[in-house]
C-alpha cells in the first residue's frame, strides 16, 4: 500500500544529530570482507534496504555474516575463490550498486548466477557495465541485449583490459575493478572526471595491489585480501538533507556529527558554500582510510550559481536536494553536465522539475540539468516521490519551508538509504 505523509512547515531546525553509516562504503565492506581471508569487523554499517540486499546476496553464496546490534557486523571471509553458487536468483531490490558491482564480481567466478531487482531497478540501464565486462571475456545475458535485468552471468576466465569510460561513474569503475580481481594481469579504468573513490580506498585497505593516476586507476589481479576492521562514517548523502534544510530554514543551527567528507563525495559542501551557505567542518579525522568531520550548519541567505564540470560527479546523488536549495536561493542556478541524473532510480531531472513546479518553483529542465530561479517561499500542495528515496527526502526538505502543508506519496522508499529519517527529523524540528 502506498504511504502518504503530510509535512507541516517548521519555524527552525536546531540540535545535534548523527546520520546513519555511508551506504556506498557499507556495500563495499560486505563485498570485500567476503572476498578477504579471515574476519572483517564492521562498525557503523547502514541497515538500509539496499545494503541488506547486498548482505543477503553474500549469505546466499555461503558467507557467514553475524549481525551484532544494529550497526556492527562480523564477516567470515571466504577468500577470493571461496564463494559458492547460489541456489536461487539473487534479488538486489532497488539497489543499482548491488546489481552493477556484483555483475563485475560474479563475472569472474566459476559458477552461474542470476541477478534481478524490483520494478524500478529492472528499468535501469545495465549495458554500461555489461558492455565493458564482455570486452574482458564475461558471459552475461539480459533483457534487451544485456541492457536490462534480470542478468544471467556464467562465470568465466577474464582477460586484462583498459577501459576508457565515457562517463564518470563509480559503479562502472567499481564493477570493472572487482572483475579485475579475477584477472591474470592488470585492469585499467580511465574516466573523464574523478568519480567517488570508495572502492579504491577500500581495496587498498584490504591489501589489493592498486595504483591511481591522473584520470584513472589500475588494479593487478589475484591478490590475497586480508580481513580488516572497518569503521564506516556517516553518509554525506544523508547529511545533505539536513545541511540544506538547516541552511534554508531561518533561525536554524545544526551540528551533524561524524560525516564522511571524502573529496570525491564532498561536492555538496563546495556547492552550498559557493551559494553562500554557512557550513563549518570541525574535528576532522581519518579512520579506515576515509576522512571524517563534524559539520556545523547555520541558516543562510543562499544565492544562485552555475554548477557543472568536475563538481557534478562529486555531488551526483545530492542534486535532488541541491535543486531545493536553488529553489530557495536568490537569483538563478544553472545545473549542467548532469545527464547521469536521468538514469538514477528515476529520471531525477524530470522528477524534480515536475514536483518543485507543483510547489510554485520556477524550474526548467535541460537535457543534462536544470535552470532554477529562486523564490522567497514555496507553496503547499501534493507531490510524489516517484518511488525514489532521494526525491522523497528532498521534497520533505522543501515542505519544511512551504507556506502550507505538503502531502508526499510513496514515502516508504526512504528506508532504502536512510532508516530512521523521520524520527531524526522530529528531534530537530521547532514548531511555531
């Protein structure tokens, strides 16, 4: 049953919060912990639906994963060649990361596997991963010539390759690096701009032979990965909703603790500061090879800016909520070079253009972005999340600053990446 929620405007947001663990790093901790030799202990694991899909997939391949409390895991690694053929189709749920990265990982196994997902994931493009993997010798079949899931993967012997990716995509890069673990020789991926580098950092943390260079990365196959302790920071993509909400709601002050500020992911901070947002990084540290800080957010008068180029892949998941910030800023914000938004959980350019327009914002969709002219305040109304967790939470942020309540349908999808979102929001809301 579709879940509707009505969001009331607030007078301010104040307090101190901690957001759940980083989704991207949580996925990779399961994958590499399973391929390592020995025990991997994970702290700060995100128990969202996407990450649980990855966890269950590796359990289906014989990996013992013990959950300790809500956010800790012990993974008994099976080694690079220790996975077992699953006896059923692997359901990736709504998680494009699970499906794309596992397609690379499974391509080099000695067994057969099938990956599927929910109605939204089965519409998302997979050829961007399947194509280069097949150039390495992978045997993969799927609907529309491998463009759409379900994907059937017959593990095979893979060959060294150099792939020049036309897009900066961490999922494409990571899938090829994971496949490269099973290659006798080197696998190189080049990309036009640096995409998030969590895979490179974690592969190195587990002992892979990997080197980065300007414009790409090379991995040498057949390493012996060793189990490690992994501390996962708070997810900057989750913190982004509270960052924007705090900036655009007058009288607000929020301290968001223990947030990952990896330079390949921190584009949201650079963008909001360029718009005039008061964001201060405190208590910076570097556990498990990932930089972390507390973020102090104070309400600010934002101004429209032009966003494009190398900033885009560093903030690709945050553009739905960036568009909300732009709708409340003075002047015009132009977003370009963000065509990748059209192939996320939904077409995020079309979705945010449609839904913000319903709330009175001036938004023009471009093929690769949006032009947004700010307004003093959004109006109430009824909008839809399109089943996309980031659209849903971005619309909540918009609703907090509307003249009258906003009703959002299909809000249960927030559990995909941010379990506890609604309760956390209640702790900082100040009602007039």
